[in-house]
């Protein structure tokens, strides 16, 4: 998805009073999505490191010589940019929000 797919008029019926409130809602949701992605990346990196350490221990237990651990090939998670994901959610009406008066 490209940013050119979004136009300000796409968000006029989003339930906000004006485009500035829409930007605030999208920004807050983008931060939430970014935090979720960061946790998933941290979890992925932690699992990869544990697997590499276990493989290195297994190799060193088999022989007395030190063996440099080989990296384990795992696919790196790919994510959509948080702002684009938040804009798509807003456009589709998937974000619930309310403002304090």
C-alpha cells in the first residue's frame, strides 16, 4: 500500500469533527501498532538467540574443541509501516475512539 492511496476526503466521514482530530486518532493508533510490532521483533530475536545458544551447546558437548556457533536461518518478520496500517484501519472504520469534552 502506498501513501498515494489515501486522500483527506477519505477520512471526512470517519466520525471526527475535523481532519486534525483524525490525525490525532491515526497517530495514537500508529504508536500502538508500532509497540506491538516492536514486541514481536523482540520476541523473534530472543527466540533466535536461544536457539543459537542451544545449538552451540550441543556442538560443544559432542566435542572438546570450541566450535563457533552457526547462525540459524529464520525468516525475519516483515511489517507494514504503522502509520499506513493505522490509516487503513481508520479508512475502514475499524478504530473506535471518543474525545473528552
